C-alpha cells in the first residue's frame, strides 16, 4: 500500500538556521530542527530511507572549510548526497563555473536550493543518488566531486566508487570528508586500486578526515 503524501512529516514545519563561520565569510543554512521527526516508516520499509540529510553534520562543516580555503574557481563541481548543501554553496561562492547539488531526497534538494538562494549563489539541483551517476554526468567529466559523511552504511561503498569513476574527469578529484566510519577503511582500500588517495585530518573539526582521490 502506498502512503498518502499528506501523511508524510512536513520538513518545513520546524526549521532552524545555523551560521557557519568560514574563510571568506559566514554561511547561513536552514534545516529541520530534528531530523528524527521526519522519519517516514513507509519510505524506510521500501528502501531503508532515513532522513540523514536534515542535519548539519560535522563532516559537512569540515568539507566546507576545505572548499573555502581552496576555492574551485572556474571548475565544474557536484556535491553528492548534498543534504542542506553547505560545501556546495561554498564552492559556488568560491567562483566555481557550475555547481550541481544532488541528493536522493526531494526534501533535501528543496532545502539545498533554498539555502543557495539565501546565500546569493547560483547552483543547479538534481534529485539523484550516487547510484545514478548517469543523471549527473557532464561532457569531459567533472573537475571536483564533493561528499561528506556518505560512508555510514556498507551498501554505499561500491556505488560511491562506481559513481566517482563515472563522474570525475581525467584531471579531476574527489574530496570526501568522513568521521572515521567503520566502512571507510574498506572504501579507501578499494579506491587505491584505481586512484591516488591522500588522507589528512581536518584542520578545524576533530575526528574528521579529508580523503582526496585523484586520477593516477
């Protein structure tokens, strides 16, 4: 039985704004006060969907800080699993030629677009997960793929690697921040088969690492 959309929790019913201080200036992002209030039992039963997108995660703050310090000026950028899209917004503010914010949750994409508009940056959006890289391809490949805290489930490891292979251009990179999830070592080990991988601890957020994947 399909759930009535009217019965779904309203993510706009109780919204908070957080201001994140970054090099180049603060960014204000809005998100639901409590992501757990958005738990949709029908969606979870269908595909184990959980509203992870609704929070401002430490890994997103760490990635936004990296992007602010190394602006992707003139580059084509996508943020996978963007949630409320703090790193992608910072990329657009930093002069990226094109920024695509992608998430499999339509609610996340709506918040991402709203946050981008509130911060005065132009972006494109797509309701698509990293399981669907064909929806996110661009001619010549992307210069930079951003993702923060996307290895929280084992089932994400292989699809994420496949998406990076499909999306990153010949001289592009992927920047992934992660709070040392238990599936991250397996991801990195597999990534070294086809990528040059470098790992650095975040300069601003404890227990979060930045993984840089570049074409060999």
